[in-house]
């Protein structure tokens, strides 16, 4: 059994999940932390209660590691024998107090904890790639080399930000020139980080991957560099297992995982993760299209067995998702759901009162337009339409048409607010998680505000 710590992006952590859990276990996961700040003096707050109130437990655990500067003590305490390192997340500025010899990674996690309210004016931002930045980074790298435990095996994953992404239609294309300029800037920094680390630290390097790293989030949906293709994770896992002399077979990707569920139900208990409702539904529909009825119906049954949900393959679902992969969801077989709809647990979209639409067609089943957030426990019943950019509150019971941009709550469900350009900040995270407020306004109202 290899006890592994990970310093870097989620790639190392996800890759390890493809290796048999009897062979490896992750004891410490340290993302969003630069080598430049990893070994500085500890940060001390005068208003610690403000920090505790302004961040959640996960973000706090990451930030506190950066604030303490005792990473090697942590992994020694966990008795890690292997440390996997990558600099895929080395894309953030630093913030430093030179008089106290303190440096902190200015990651997106830091922005949520009101850090600027907790420090004095002598703290300065250090721009990534600047001369001062490299001074701090090289110092951190040297500290890493001097303080690392002698018996710690270090594996360096030389991975760079993707230059390609997958469009909604499945086509792989290169990012726009504007986005590529940003990616190339970051990758030049990351390349220099790898070179310095290899020069300073005794490590085993894994590079020159056969699979191209491809972002699975379309460019117009925001930047999510960690949403990358499973084949790449699996190759990283294979390369790591060779370095660690792990003999067990690497776990399969999504397609093989679903087929394993279809042919060997008992193996479900040993699976690290089970396929989501969306994955099973889309896979089942593909089987239907190729005439493999039995396999398609098995996918539909797996949705019931694995997720305690009923989502027939006849349901029309766009590019949408279910919270926690789908739990306790009931959807009528004739229901239609648009794109980017987020459906919470224990939601019902079912038949009910007959509605005659403007064209004279009768409907008894709901139609959910694009960009709708349906919170846990909500019930949407009858031939109604839920307009785009609407939010249906938890445990609401909705039996009447809801116009676009509506906030609905209660039993029976009533419109308690309408989203507009003034209050969009309260609601945009429900509908556009990866976009800035200005981009949300542009998408929702068709102009800059």
C-alpha cells in the first residue's frame, strides 16, 4: 500500500482514483498552494473570527495549510511515502509581507475569505511571472529541497493547461486567440516552474503524455481547466502506477464502467463511483438508436437501482445535470427538459392538470425551458411551462405556468420575485456558476450593464 500526498491540481487526485484502492490511498491533498508560499512564516490574524465566518470548511482547510507553512510536517504526520507534484494550478498571483517574511497564494479560494480585511497595508500583491514572483518562487523551491524528508519519493507530473476544448456538438477545437494568449502566458510560467523544480529537487518526472489534454467545458461556458477528458486522467494513472510498481489493472473510463454495471451487478459494490443519471440516460439512448433494446432498458433500470430515481429514456433532456448525480428524482416519461437545467434531489416532474397552449395543443406534462434551477424537493405538476432563467425554491409545489426570470417558492408555488438587472447578483450563481456578474447580465439581458 502506497500512502500518497498530492501537491498541485485535481489531476493527480483524479488520476489516483483510477488505481485500485487496495494499492494506494491519498492522505493529504494540497491544491491551490504555490511553492512560493508553502514554506513562508505562518500568518497570524488579529481578527480570526472574521476569517472563520467568511469561509467554508473546505476552503478553510486549503487556506490554513498555506497560512501555516508546515506542509512537510503535515505529510510526515500522515506517514506519506509518496508525494505527487504538478504545477497545473500555478496560475495565481501572490500576496506578501516582506517584513514578516510571509507569502500567500492569491487563489480563488483566498478571495472568498475577506483576506484584505484581515491584513495591514504593508502586504503587497506580487504579479505572476514578475521578477519579484520568481524571487519568491525560487526561494520556495530551495526550501522544498532542503526540508523534504529523505525517504519521500517524489513524482512530478509535467502537465500544461489545455489548448483545445470540446464543443457542445462533441467537436474538438482550439481555443480562441484571446484565450490562447492567456493560456500560453500561464504555460510559460508553468514551464519555468517545472525546470526550476527538476533542477532543485530529486524527483521522478512523468511527461510527454500520449493523450492530448482537452477541456470538456465549451469556451463560451466559461473557463474550467480542471474539467478534462477521462482518457488523460487514466493515462496519468497508468504512468504513476508504473513509477510505483503497482501491478493491479487501471480502472476503466465511463463507457467501460457502465458496461460493467450492465454485465456484472455485484461489481457495483467495489466501484469507486457510479454513473450519474445523465450519463446512464444518454448512454441508454445511444443504445436505443443502435437497436440494442435490452441494453438500453438495462440503463433505464440502473437509474432506478443506483439512484432511487425514475427517468425513462423517453424523457427529452438537454445538456443539463442532476444534483449529486441524481437522488430520488421522478420524471414523467413525456417530460421535456431544456439545456443547462439543474435538478436537485427528490424532485418530481409529473403529470397533472391539462393545459391548452397557444397553438391549441393539450399538455398534461411539464416543459422546462433552458437555464432553470429546480431546488431539492420541488414538485412541478401538469402541462405547465417553467420559463427560462427561473429558480424554483426547495419543496415548492408548482401547478401554474411560470414566466421567465421568476423566483418561485411555497405551496402552492407563487412568484416571490423577478430577476432583473438590479438584483441579478443575488441569483446569477444559481444559473451561471462559472461566469462573472457582467457576463451573466450580458447573457440574460442581451447587453452590458
